[in-house]
């Protein structure tokens, strides 16, 4: 069992990972009887019916069944846990740790449907249920962690671990259960537990207010464009969407730049009106920082104060030390060491990028110094001048369905997996756009199911992500069910859907998460698939992106939607060359946010004035004046809408260090399709979930710790001499 710690439900929004953690249930006969009664009343509580261990019961329930199902399932789970805690037999691995693995199955099932509906079918009814249920789910977690009789049994098993003859996976599970409980306050006395509960509830309320404030400014603020002159430089599709945005905000006949990244970035890229670019940029970078009812500065200060108190209560130096302890990085110092190693070369690259842009501006007699609102605009001019690549030349070769076939082909080459569309209607779906594939291994054995929900619609979260409906487990003897979700614009029936190169990369990325889930081969579901530390989970997905760039995929699957011809080699070359374009900007805007995040959470009890802290920290880092943080503090939802990424925004860079280094293992071998390297990748990374320490798993795969060189090469930065970033420290046992 993994307790849902630190707002894991919110993870879905930000990473490409969704999913609720797993809970689970040894049942005695009375519990089984009770289960049948509740199941008869609410279809979401019943065991899943159908092939392959059962499938989600779409079409058999109403949205209004969600709340009573979750409430009944939580109550059932608490009762199951109480029975374990009250077991008269002496605590053993079986009657405590494995028993916990078996609890909460009804909550897993209802929670999976809840996760799907809140992320992909979120209408007013679903939102109301979510508002009501999310604090209740948080409170449920505290009730399990604070069950002192249960923890006493876990601790007793943990103390006896050396004498129990446990195998490595069992030891790891025991260590994780024990550690998760301790980290969540199980060892505290009653007074401190009470205070911890108060802190968690106050924090949850502040997170909700923080994200609602940002949402309010994103959905109501806009820069209105009045005339043709205000549209200068904007391509036709952008004008159309700006007109539609104005109309939907009650300003028909005008054009609007809404205060969201997807609306702001294209305007900053194409508008030739520098004054309007500045106006739009100021609006976007001031979200949550306008000194009005939606200002987030005081909320941030309060969150940091409460987190510092919680860390002290739990016995840690700072919130950052608490968060990093169970991550691959282990300590804030090691995360900072990696970030600082990349920071200077990235800033140096920004200087070069700015010089290139300034040269073009000077040549055009623009009489300006490059400012933050000029970056996208002039870098686009540099891209055309230097690489002669136009997105419009690429798109006809990038058909969504062909690329999907390409991903399947890669999964076959690397892992021996085969995908077969289930088209006989035997598996129900929650929306007609969703399709389901059965996944089998090289021997033809069933592995799991892959649901694909590719199109945008009202009520669906923007972006793309992977979700695990059911984790693999030998204890439960159930195969895995995963999904990939995206927001492509649905075409007319029979018409090819053409996507951008970035979208194609995202498609492969999310499929990488799916393969991480599908390849899982563990005994306990708490350790399955993507249930790994956050600074490790993006490694498999970032790695799989690289196969999009390989010739077999481009030659076989990047086919012109009309002629069927593969992408010409010179176009392939341009794509590969532009991979390193603008990496200075991309790295610096990201790293500035990651470093500020870490430093905020290392400040301990020192009261923070967010504006001053941000200004002084960036100044001491030597932040280039032409760039702003990707997420300024007052709207940094990753770290203030929940605990998940707090002191954890560095995770993307950490994972990318691994993915860059891992890909070079293939290049040092026979290439991207080297069978021996692929076998190791499966054995030591994709199949092991969290049953081995990630640093050990990586070392087994690579034969050494990762080094930073590959990351620097991938981003086009100079490679320092040496610089291993991984650890010799071990977390476990
Ligand atoms: Zn991801």
C-alpha cells in the first residue's frame, strides 16, 4: 500500500502522470458480504467485469455515483486497515505488509474512475464533486498514517527485518511502507500529530486559493486588440483564434490575447507591434502579483511558513531536506550541484542567442536592445536565417495515426510488445473518441491494455499525460491498464490529422510513460511501473522521445499525407539540427524557476517577502535581463498548488540527465535498436518499477553512474571534464 502523500492526486495536472496511488485488502467473510451489498447499490464499487481481470465499467454508472462510491470505499479501506491493526497474531510481513497491499481495492477502482472524470470529463457536476472530495481524500490519508496501532505493527516488522528471510523486493516494500509512514508523521506524539493535521489542512486550503487566484487571472484578464493595425504580423489562424477568444469573452468584433501561455506565446512570436508585445508580456508575467484580490504574495509567504513548521515538526532541517530525502537526488545539495553545473553554460548560450538576435535587429535598423518581450519574436527570425526550417514544411509528414503506428513499432523493436486494436466493442469506453488496444508480449501472452484518448473537448485538461487505471501486481494477479491522453484537434472523418513536431515528441514522451507501466514486472502493486521517485519518473518517458528522431521511424512512419512519400533527408537533417536551437533560453527560464524553488524551501523559518526574494536570488544568480523565470513565484503552480513539485521542480533536469546518458548507451552499442542494450533497459529500468533503488537500477543498466556529459551534448553546451552527478549514497535498507 502506498498512502496518498503530498497531494499525489494533483500530480496528474503537472507531469504527464496521473493516477492515484494504490491502496489495497484482505477480507474476512463479513467484509466480503458487506462488499457485495455496497457493490449492488453502487456499480463503481463492484469488481470490474469482462476480460483480462476485468475492465473499467464505463457506461454502467452515473456521475452521481462517484461521491457515494468514494465515501464507501474510503470507509471500507479504513475498516480493512483497522482489522490489520487489531490482528491478535504477532505482526509479520504477511499479516501486516502484504495484508496492506490487499486493502483498498474498491477505492482503487472508484479512484481510477474519479481520476479519469476529473481530468477528461470535468463538467460542473464533476467539479463540484472534486471540490467536495479532495479534502476528504486528504483527511483519509491522515487517518491511515496516524493509526498508531497499525504503525506499531509496521515498525515491529521493520525492526525484525534482518531475521525475516525477506527477498530484495520484500525488503524494499517494507522499507518504503515504514519510511512513508515516518515521513508523514507516524512517529509523532498525539499533540504533534494533531498540529500536523492542522498544518496539512491549512496548507490544502492555501493551495486551493493559490490556484484559484491564478486561474481567475488567466481566465478573465486579456489584452484587447481593436483594429487591423493591432494585428500586424499575426498569421491568419492566430487572428481567427484571437477573434474567437474576444467573442467568447463578450467582445465580439475585436481580437483578444487571453492571459494563458498558449495565447501569449504565439502573440509574442509573431506580433510586429513591440508596444503590444510588452503589454502582453507584462500581463502574463504579473499573474498573481497585481496587489489586488487575486494577489498570491501573502499566500506564498504563509505556505512557506507552514511548510517550514511542518518540516521542523517532522524533524527535518527544512522542507527541501524533507522532500528530497526519498528522491533519487537524496539531498538539496546534490540537486543544486547539478543545476549549477548547467546554469553557467546555459547563461553563456543565452548571451550568444541574444547576440544573434541583436545582430538581426541592428541589421533591420530596429534601434532597440533585445528585451524579454522580444525574445520569441527575434529568435524566430534567427531560426529562419540559420536553419531555414519552416514548421509548415514538416507538418504534412506528421500524421497522428501513422506516428502512433511508429510508436507501436518502436515498442516492438525495444521490448517485443505487440498492440492489437480491440474493435469488437467488448471493452466499454467513457467517450466515443477513446480506443483500446490489447498489448501482448513476444510469446503472445497478454500484457495489458492501452487506452488512447487523443482529442481535445470541453471538460478535458489541456496538455498531454499518461494515467494508470490499474497497476500490475502478482499479489492480485491482475494485468496493467494504462492510458495516453492528448488534446489534438479532431479532423473530419477520414481526414489525416497533422500535428507539429513538438506534438509528435510529446506523443512519444507519453507513450514512454505508458511503456514504463506496461513493462512492469513486480509482485506488489505499490512498487509497480511508474511508482518511482519524481526525479526518476520522467527518465523513461524522455528517453523514448529519442526514437522519434531515428531513421527507421521517420522513413516508415513520417509519410506525406497525400503522396505517402517519406520525409526527405534534408528535412530530417534540419529537424535534427534545430533540436539544439534556443536551448539557452529553454534551459535558463526553466533553471531559474528550479533554483528559486529550491532556495525558497531551504530558507527554513526565515520569513519570506516573495518579491524581494525573487529579485535578490535572480540577481545573485546573474539572471540574464532578457529572460524571465518560466514560472514567477506568484503563479508558480507546480510548487504552490500542492506539495508535489515543491523543492522538486529540478526533477525534469535530473531525469533528463539520465535520459541523455542512457541514450548514449545505445549509440555506444549498435545504435538505437541494439537488442542487448534494449534488453538491459527493460530488465533494469522499464520492468523493475520501484522494487530496486533507482540509482542501483540505473547503475545495473549502464554499468556506471550517470554523468552530465550527455545532457550537455544533448543541449549543445560545452562538456565539462567529468562531473558524475549520481550517488554513492543509498536510501534503502
Ligand atoms: Zn512526462
